[in-house]
C-alpha cells in the first residue's frame, strides 16, 4: 500500500469487511493484500488489514468501455463510472476520547475517510521497542519496527512454521535472542542441526553467530556429540550422557515409527517395566535368546513378539551417549542454570533422529516433573514462583504427532503446562502433522511461506479472520517474510523479518537495561565468570 492511498467507506458490515472506494490518485497496484489501512471514524480510529481489491462499475459494460477508452473519455469514466474498491477487515479500534485500544466491534460512519497506516499508527498498535517488546521485522509498506510482546509470548506456547529455505530458522534465532536479551523467561533449546548454539549458516552460506557467541556469559552449551563439536572448533561447556535406567516405556513409544514397533509393543514394554522396575531396559536386553520363551510365558507375553521387540530395542545401544551407569545427574545442573538466569542449548551434532527424540523427551520429562513440583510448592506458600521456561524444539511433529502426542511430555506441555510456567516454541515445516488439539493451544504463530493446502488449513484452523490470513500467507515471498498473529500481537501483520547481521549483533550485545532488571528481580542475574565457577574445565556431564 503506498503512502498516497486514500478513499472513503461506501459499504460494509460490523461482522464483515468494510468497502472503501479508493480515490483516483491511488495506484491500485500499490494496494497489497495484508497491508495496513486506517479508517478515521468520528469517535474511533479503525486499524484494518486489506482483505481484497477489486473493480466496481455503475454498469458492467463500463468495465469494458473504460478499459478500451483513451484520452478524455478514459479520464471521465475512470473514478466515476469505474473505480477500485478495497475490502478492509477491521482488527482494532482506538477510542479517541478514552485512548483505549480494543478489538473492533463497532462500525465507522458511512463516508469515513480511509488512509494508509503511518509510522505513528504502527507504534500505537505494536508499541515501541523496549525491554520486553522485541522488534522482529517491519511492515511491507513502512520502515518502522513491528514489536512482539515477549511477556505475552511466553504465557502460552508459540510456533514458527514454514517450508524449507523460507527463513524459519533465522526467525527462530531472532526470537530466541530476544528472549535471552529480555530476561522474561529461561530458554532451553534442543538444537537438532547445530544452528543455535555457537554458530549457524545463512541461506547464502556465510556463518552467523549463535546464541553462545551473542551472549557468552548467559548461554550454556551442552553437546551430545563432543567429537563433532570439537571438529567444528567449538568448545562446549559439557557433554551429556544418559543412563539406561532413565529410559521409560513412554520414551520408547515416541520412537515407535523409527523402531518400526507394532501397536502392542507399548503394552509389552509397560509389562516388562512393571516386572523389572527401574532397571527394566538393562535387564530385558541382558536376556539370552534361549531365556526369552520362559520369560514370555511368565510375563504373559508372546515369545515371538518379545524377541522382535528385543532386537529393535538393541538399536538404541548404538547411540554413543547412552551408558549403563553414569556417576552424575546433569539435569540438576541444567535446572540450576535456568534458575540462575542462564539459558541452555543442547547441541546434537551428528546424533541421528532416533537419539534426538529420545534425549529431548527424557530431558523434558524430568524438567516437567521438577516444574510441576516447584509450582505446587509455590502455590502452597513455599519458595519462589519458578521463572517461566520456553523449550524450543525443532521437527516438532515428531513429538506432537496425533498418534503419540497424548503420551509424550511435549504434548502435555502444549496442552496444560502454561499453568506451571513451561511453554514450547515449536519449529516445523509441516503443521498438518501436528495434533490439532496441540495446534489449537499455540498462542502465537509465526508463519513463513507454506504451499501445501493441508499445512495452511492446519495453521489457520480456528483463527479469527482466517480468510484474510490465508490470502496474506499466499502472497509471502519465499525468503525473509512472515505472517505473525496471535496472543503476543494485538493484530495480524505481515513483516519483512529483520536481518540477522552485524547491526543486530551490536543491538543485542548492548541490550536494554530492562532485560537485566527483569532477571535481577528474580535473583537470576549472574556475571559471565559464573560459567567458569559452575563448570570449570568439565568436559563431560552425565545424566
């Protein structure tokens, strides 16, 4: 939408679109779907999105005549007999007397003037950058920052969606950097592809700074693959290892597809765990083939199915971070870091998807248990309220697929954990493969380009003004554009996401004083040297 856009309201309904007849001086080619417009009513300003643009004529034949006319005749017909209409969908209204902004629920007077949104309008809607308002980009038609309210963002789970190559990793990195800088929540990142810890790669190839480089004194980097980490010239703060006894049947259920387990495998796993106790995994895999038939008879299980289950579970023994015994529990260190205002990135190196899913689920299950216990103690009048925690998870559909989401900790967090101060930041290419109930609980959505109809339908299911959002989503470029809507934003907006470059590095390195204040209020502020105090020269930390 160009700055010269002008018009007047000629039709509309409070439950639908407003129709604005555009002035002859307005270039129709500059009026883009999803752009901002402001309707100046007598008592209210209405902030709207452009939902549609079309031609209207006093008579259908004028559409053809005006197109073929030249000179004076064309000037006479255009703007009177034939004119452009813009359909506007009101999102917010500003009460000019009270100064209150709320959801649009009234109708502007007929003939109210329409104009393009200006810089002051964007600041009225989204606020100015501050300690807890983080600029993620700019509207397509204006050079003014659009801010996300980080305090509201962490109240419910959020999601970043988009096809491969559309920039969702960069958008996720921006959001994580904003959260770390602000101090409104702790951040735990499961970094499946080594993009968020020390450094990542841009779409064009050059390396970009990760969270550890941007915030060296506030981010702790763990690795599941120390060899890969060292080969890339990165020094992690610790290497994680899991003990066999930490694996539960619920963790194995999440791996059903990868291990090709049959539908009854979970019941067999539960029966074995109930029989063997906490060390069920080790004891079951120690059984000799000749012992399986007798074991199956005693446990009431099918011997053939039990033998097949054992063979499939043996695949887990090839994961290098799994150990029969570990001397130290690193989850307590991770929780300690988060409680002190530090943030944690778990880098998986060359760990296969099987290991990624297993580790992420085990760690999250433990964190879930601890946060529930801490919150319940706080509600009982004991101790402090836990600092909000955001868990960022890539390839989220692996954990939130409809077939397993009700049994996984991630599904539990997405549905109910906001009351325990834990939320998710899910990152995925295929929202249609995420459980619909989980998607409905995602409060704020950041959508890069999506072309699969099922993905678009899943993303917009239940959204207010879904038709308008669908049109806006369809017009996104393949790079560095996103549709933002939900709880952390007062109204939907299409933005050019900000560049992740040296200017951004300098900005977050300085950081607003308010972010440090938020952390300090919680007793979480900690100097950079505290990492040395916590880890020293530790090379391996076991779970």
